[in-house]
C-alpha cells in the first residue's frame, strides 16, 4: 500500500502566481488512502483540538463540517489547508478561518494562506504529517507531532505585541520580512528606507542608551545629575555594605539586582536587618545589589515613543480578592483561567511559588484559607506585569508634568522607546506637588498597555515612516528572455539611475549586484536573490530581470 508523500512544499511572500497574499503550496500524493467518509475528519479534528494549545483557538462551530462539503477527492487537500490555518492561529498569527473554495487547485495541490513565511511553511508541513499519521483517531504519533510543532516554533514565534506591530505596518502598506530565519530580527520596509527591529529594540535604539538603562545604578545617577527625581540608593557588593546602606538611607528600603529585568529578585518594603538579609541573598545571585529608598505611592509605567508619551498604566502587584466562599488557591485559579502562560494583553498567570506562600503567610493565610469577602490578598513584592501584576490604563489622566518627566528621562538616557516606572501617590497630580520618583527606566518595554489596537503600534511606526510613506524603494521588474536585448535595456536604465543615485541593485540570471558589489553570482533562485537586495540597507532602487523559468519557480 502506497503511503502519503509530501513531494514538494514552497512558500511565497506574495504576490505570486499562487496567491496575492503570502501562501505555501504543497504538492501531495495521498497514496492509496481512500477519501474519508463523512464524519471521519470531523471526529479526528475534534479530538486534535483537545490538545491544550489548539484548544485555545477553537474553530467556528460550522467550520469542521464545511470541510466535508467539498468533493471526496479533494477532502484531504482541503483538510490539510484548514489544519495548517488552525496551527498558525494557535501560534497567534492573524489568519482568518477559510471555508472550501470553488477555485481550489487541482487534486494533490494544496494552497495554504500563511502569515509568517518560515513558520507558515512549517505549519503546512505539519498539517500534512498529522493527516498522514492516520485520520481514524488521534494516535500517540499525532499528539507527539503537535507537541513537537509547538516546541519547535516557540523560539522563533513572535509575541502578541510584535504581531500587532507587524499588522499595523501591513495596514499601512509597509512590507515586512524576517531577516534571519528563526530569529526575531525583522525588517519593515525595503532597502535604504527600511527600519529594523529586534524584540523592542529598533534601528535607532542606541547601544550606550541600552547599557545605561540596563544598569539601574548608572541610570539613576545620570537622571539625578540632570535634576530628575530618583530614590536615594547605594550599590553594594556585600551583606555588610547592604546593612550599612540601609541604615544610612533609612528603612523601609527596596533591595534589587543592579542588572536584571522583569522584577527578578526585587524585594520591597524591607523594614529591618532581619528582612534585609534574605532579600540581599536573593538579589546577590544576579550580581551587584542596589539598596534603595522606598518611595510612597503607586507604580505607573509611562511608555515614551520617539520622545512623546504614548501610553500609561498604573500597576498593582499580583493579588486576588476574597469572596468569603472560595479558598486562596481557588481564587488564584479563577484569575489564571483568563490569563496566559506568557505575558500578553490578557496578562500573565500568577505563579504559586515561594514568594506567593511567603506573602500568604505574612497575611496569616495559606492556600487553603478562605479570605473574607472583599479582602485583598497580595501575592508579590513587585507590580510587574511579567510577574502576574494587574494594570489600569491611565493615559488620559496623566498630569502634564508627569508626562514631561517621563519624556525627559527617556531623552536624557537616550532611548527612542522606553518604559518609565514612576512611583507617585497620584498620577493625575504633578510629582512636584505630591512627590514621586523614577525607580527604573526600561530599554525594551512591553507594549501591553490596554490601548485600542494599533494606537501604540502606529505611534512606533510614525517614528520611522511619515504619513503615506510605505517604506518602499523604486522597483522595476522586467520579464524577458535571458538574452542580449534584455541586458541592453537594463544597462540603459541603470546608467540613467546611477547619474542620480548610488545603491542601484540589479538582479538577473547572471548575477545580483548593488552598484559594483557582487551579491551573488548566477543565483540559483531569483526570488531569494531579490529578497537579499531588497533587505540590504544600501539598496535605493532595484531592477529585477525575470525569465519565464524564474516566474514559474
């Protein structure tokens, strides 16, 4: 019996002869497998969606049944395309569910809409593997395939905030691409007009600014030197020095690593030497330690984008509120039911760890205790969203002085995108009146600020692309045979362009060049060579010589 074979798979960034958008095309031989009977695919997919990751992105109620409405000989093709979409949606990629189409290719050819070229191609390949593993029932092999898919894609998959930023660019007609497969390094735009991003770092994020902001002691010193309010602090390298610093500053104090992120090993409200000792030991695991004055008030994160306040939230430590009926453990489980394992707009799950047990004990509680109705039970030292904290958007009510303070802090440190953590009793009143201080400045801030879609993303893009600017360079595609006549036409065009600019790229069957720089000799794929020159920051205009053969690639 012939087994299913995936003969070929190609991914296209679009537009192409395959699709106007990004797409993967599979050439499939289903072997001797008979077309599945009605209900078989529905049962199989229903079982697959019991997997924890797929269960978070369920299909519309009638989507499964719609697959079986296509002709029997196309049923597995349609199932593969549908399942590939389901896998991508489980990764958070914004691809709509699609029903069967009357314009499907011939049997054995599967066209799958994709969002990310690398991961979309892998999702299409995995969909074929799942169907080939057997459609009678979910087997251990199918479960293993799903587990491997999500484990393999995790390092390269984008966060929710990055997906939203890319979608904002797409809405504005700005092309994007992953510059290195399997990494978070992406380019927005083309050639010399592109902006590059790595996580939340951008083309204009300075190295010195990043290093300064990452060192809490240096950042505080720099801001203090410019008259900005920061807590009194001392950097220490021993417990004895930490005890002396706390005595000098005065309890209560904050103890934290000099270089760390996400609230790691931060201890607040340290009231005496006995509490300071374990706090210092925890922070010292991460290097030098900062002993810092504790400022009264609530912690607000002010997001500064290209010199202007873009958004602000007030943060609270992870907590639950009692109802007089459920235990602390049940209350935490109820909160976590609406959150995600990693940080997202739905906030991060609250971990039940040593810190949570410590705080429960300080409040005379355990996980089995039933807090009184309305009682607030704190579970963390810090209010970081990355540690289960909650947020409330306060952008509209930030006092102008506080907004300018955040903007000055970002400018003084030198960051284009920055998260300023301001502690003040009332964010709606000036820090000059009610007091307050900047406790941290973050060079790679999270963008989960509970704003409407694309508010923050558009503000980030505005720093690189003016209104109407799509970040594209002049591009000419010439479809002609690989002969002397085509070369002569291209040479004439290039000569005219180079009188006005440098950075003229030419891609053709013989070579890919940018001015006189040879990028690739006789490139095996004109498509790949074109991607290379369009991603090169030296390219200001490009001519691509396409042949009949290259168009059919």
